[in-house]
C-alpha cells in the first residue's frame, strides 16, 4: 500500500518556502524531495521529513550566518568556557549522535530559539545572571528546557542536590522525578529513594505498598 503524500506546497519552514514537489528523490530510500526557495534567493531540494521535523531550515545560509556571528564577528567565543557550555547544551539537545542525546533531546528537552541561534544571547544572559567560572548551568525543572526562565548558575553541590531531588524515574512510559512520583502514589520520598539505593527495580520501588515487609527487611509507614 502506497503512503499518502503530504503536500507541502506553499508552506514555509524556517527560511524555506516550498515551491513544488520534485521529480527527483534523495538518498538510498529514494525519499520524496521538494523544491524550495530560500529567503536568500537560492533554490534547493529538501526531503519532506527534514522540512517537517525542522532539520533543514535554509539552503545552508542560516548555518553559515550563525557560524560567522559566533566565530568570526565574536572571536572571543572559542576562548571562553561559556562557549563550550553553550556548544554542549546544544549538542545534547539537538545532535542525535551526541552520547547524552537520549537523556536530553531524546526526552524532548530543547534549547530556546534565543540561545540556540545565538551564542551572544546566551552569553549576555549568563553575564547578567551571576555567571562565574566556578559555576555550572543548572535547569531548575529537570524536565524543562534550556531557557532563561528555567536556568540558573549553581555550584556542583547545588546541582547535585537538584539532580537528586529531580531523579527521573520511568514507569509505564511516564517520566517523573521522585517527588512527583511520591505525590502521585502516596509513598514517601525517602522510602522510594531508600529502595532505589538498595537496588530495587523502579517498578517495585513505585508499586509495592510502603508497609510491605519486603525481602531486605525494610519497613516504612510512608
């Protein structure tokens, strides 16, 4: 059964406006390509999936412009610790080849457009919000995105405490931190944490009643 082709004609994706479906295909899978006009005036062929998922947003001029802004115009970038931090948060949220992607971009965590497209914007926010070389970037809500309202600069100890408080657990396809699970299932936070440290599976830690006299002899009336 042939798949229904989604007509992208006239739609805009980033700097690209789709002109028409091309007779040419792309890649080993012969994926359908679309003729697009970039705002810079150049025409390019782009696979529909790359347009719909935001993988390709221009003919390449946008990437070149960002690179120029971040490397050429602002030559200090490569020399700064902040620049490395910026590259890393973009990588783990956007690059599927990044070894940390599954814990960030793979969970739907993104970098706001303001920071994603401009190191200077990220740098200005950092300098105005207490950055120094002894601090690391920390998301207040571990399930939230990298954006001004959800980020702060913290010591390693503060960040570790935040990670402990927001330790993510997945059960039946739902991901929440320990505190959220505790409120949902009615088992005390410390009980869940104790169970996990003793090697319990996530399923057992979250589903066995708190007063259950288990195999390791731990009882709690949480």
